[in-house]
């Protein structure tokens, strides 16, 4: 045997199994899983001390140095170095961030610009989803196939935010092309006109404190848009992933469609599992720290519905939706105050940038609240935080599992008897953001080590990121390996490319 690393004394956890075995690694790849692997001379050894070894986590929804955040007045707190350092310190070895197509520009230009930001700066592996703002014929049918060849195989679309939102017709154009080329479509589903109407009315009545961000967006805003976009995807027979799902009725719509065997996927985030709208009612302007879209929900029972749907199979992936804006920064979460000095001492929700930091806390919170507290098995944790993201976004089995041939990306967690409770505090985090919405939250365990392609990138004993910026590599992704289109049509209509193919085949 020839290895350069052996991980010993761990329980290897995949989405399907937990096995007591050692892991042999050569050139950054897993080459052998076997009990008591003999260690060759000169080979490094990591002793997992009876703890769990999961695949490196994947965060498939992070906003890093994203320019379109400017539409909300936000300046991203993190650059690629601090965001990826924060990622690995929370056990995450792969992130997929967003490259925004600004209106009137090409998707390729967006991808090129975000490559420039990430290259030489990331300490974890990475890729991009394109946020599509112009699904024109040229972009969808000339540029998109070229992006797929470059390994960019997913897009995100919005039904809200003036700078980003697509009309129903544009959403149909996107689904049409995505089905044709096998692209994963992520959807941010909120009803834009309902939000605009409520926001105008609340503002006219002076109801602009941070928590009225939530008043302006009750759960029906999310469930209506989810239902509508689902209908658009059904018409096109195109698989769809709803991101950051928070409202019980949105989960109902998704689960009902899954029961009808539609290829519908859902993502949720730790903040919808662990926080409520109470956070937005913190004294002074502090509530601005919890301002995100969809908003944290009022009712603690809604949180329980999110847990149920996370464990019962409705949810496919858990991500952080890391979208950090500094609180103490004139461009940051304080913007709600600075735009209205003196007018409303509690700020104005219309100007508070949406989004929360969370790439570092996602894994430890999900492990603590999910696995350590008995809400889910270690295997379910791996499915939600590693494997399904790898499958959905075309990285499996290079990423998202531990098997011969996959990248040697691991997180080592303590055995149950060695766990020590601690508290989340921004002081220990590696993001450049100056707060965490989980400050003071209990943590049952934090990664002991994060390993990326056979190298330690984070040492939990000292809380140090030890990888150099630039170690992280761009990942060329393939197509989703989850259930694709089902060939279920709602009338005699078929996409033209299918009719053309049928004719070419002599049908
Ligand atoms: O509030 C949020 N989620 N901000 C980030 C942008 C987005 O839509 O995910
Ligand atoms: Zn979104
Ligand atoms: Zn987001």
C-alpha cells in the first residue's frame, strides 16, 4: 500500500452507512476504506479518537462579494479569503457562490468577474451558480451551453427584488432552456407585488421599524410564489429547487408536488430552524441584524414545521444563505438609520440589507441541534449537508461522500463522550462580519479538524485556519444526478426541440 495519509480510529459516516474503518489517502483522493490499515513509513496519520468522520460539508448557497447586493445598498462584509476561511472553520470544504448577471450584460461576463474575485483567494473548493436577470434567446441558447462546458451547471432566479426579478414569461424561458440542457434551477420565491404593496402601506403609516420587514412579508407571500413557480415548472416539465424555504404552507405545496412525483427539491437554512421573528424586535436597531428574506417567522410552531420537513425528506439540502453585511458600517445594516437620520430612531426596514452571515455556523449548528440532540441521524446530517448538494449540483461522487475515488475531504467530530458544550460567539468566528445572529447559542460539538483533498485546512484545537489563500480550487461541475424531468406534459404541447428530435428520428 502507498498512502500519504491514513485517518485512523473513526466511524466513517456517509448518507447510507456508518462504518468503523480507517481511510487511506493518496494524492488528495480516498483510495481505501478498511479496518486497521497498515501505515507505511513516512505516511501521515490522523487519529480520530473514536469520533465521527463525515465528508467535508458543502454549502451550496453563499453570497460572497456579490455585486448585485448593491441593489439593496449592501456591501458584502466578506471577501473570498475571509468567507472561505470561515467556511472551513465550520467544516465546509466546498462552497457554491453566486455570479450575478447584471441586467444588460452577459452571463459569461458575470462568471469571468467572479472567477477573478475567487482565484488565488479561496481556501476551500468552489464553484458558481449564475443569477439570471436576462433569460433572452441568446443568453439561454448560446451562452448557457457554453457555461455548461465550463462546468457551470446551475442558475438561480428570483420572483422578487426589482433588480433581479423575472416575469412569469421569463421564468418559463428559463425553465424551457434548463430542461433542454439539464441545468439545475434554484428559485427564490416571494410575491413581489404583495411585498411592494405592503411596504408602501406600512411606510405611509410610519411603520418602518426593523421587524416590519417581517410584517410586510407574511408566510402567504412565500407560499403563493412557490405555488405559482411550481406551476410554471410543471408546464415545462423542468425540475426545480426552492431555496431558503421557511413557510409551512410553502413546504406543504412542495411536499404535495413531491407526492405527485414531480422533481421538486427544497433547501432550508439553520436560521429558519433555530430563530424566530422575535430576533427582529431586539432593542434599538439591533433587530436589523436578523433581517433576511424570506423573513424569520413569527410563530415558534412554524420552526417545528421546518424541522419536520427537514427530517421527513421534503428538504433536500441545508445551506447557510451566507449573505453578510456589517452592522457597524455606514453601508451596512446601519443603513436603515443613516438613510433616515432623526426620522425614525429605530431605522427603516426598507433600507436594511437582507441577509445573514452563517457559512461557519451552519455545520456545527446542524450537527449540534440535529445529531447531538437526537433530531436526526449522522447519516441524515450527511445527506442534507454533503451528499444531496453534491448530487443536485453535479459534483457526486467527487464531493459529498467518502468512497474510493472521491476527494479526501473530511470533517472529524468528537465521540459523544468527548463532547463539550460551548457557545457561539462572533469573537471566535473567521468571517469579517461583525456579528452572528446565533450569538450565545449552545454548541455541543465543533469540528476537530477539517481536511480538504488530504490536507488539514482547519485545526479546531487552536481554532486556526491553516490553509493558504489559493489552496481552494475551482470545481468543474456536471449535471444533477437526482431525478430529472419526468416527461409528464399537461397538454399535447411538447418543447420544439423534442418535436424536432422526434421528426429527425422519423416519428
Ligand atoms: O435575505 C437574503 N436571503 N439575502 C440574500 C439574498 C437571497 O435572496 O438569497
Ligand atoms: Zn434568495
Ligand atoms: Zn441567498
